C-alpha cells in the first residue's frame, strides 16, 4: 500500500489561506545606533530602516494595569514577515501607533520570519 502524497501547490494554497486569516498590517522596522560627540559622550540615537512592508499580526492577550496616571497595557503580539530579512533582536517595530521591540532573535521558517515583540512605549 502506497502513502498518499499531497500535491505541493495544494499545500501552499492551503497555507496561504490559513495565514491570510490573520490581520495584515504595514510595519516599519528600525535599528538604532548611538551617536557620539567629539568627547565620546552619547548625543542621541540614529535610526536606520531595516524593513518596510507587510506583516501578518498574531494578536496576543495582555494585561491592563492602573498605576494612578492611567491604564498601562502589556500587549505582546507576534509577527510573520514574508521572506528573509535582516531583522535582529532589539530592533524597533512601529505598529498601530505604538512602538514595540523585538524580544528574541527572529525564528526563520521556510518562507516567513516569526518575530515576538515586547511593549516599548504606550503611544498616543
């Protein structure tokens, strides 16, 4: 008895349909480098764009805490970025008016990179 081998185009189509069930967002990933003056003290940060394009957002549950000055959300979404790109741990991601930071080194899949984010700032 022979095992049934699914056709590659059918598997790829099913995977794409499954992936497209997640919300699709346009993101900008930047990497910060410190700038110094002539005496060696830190002047500030210089940001370079590492990736600009679409990503599939895997929403994550979080907690909301009230610290007296307002509510603080602890939301840690994940991203699926198509292709292979130079995104590293510590890079900044602008997503829906908030800034997140890449928490762990990205996990490369066959056609995507999985990125886990941590909250960096609350936004407006």
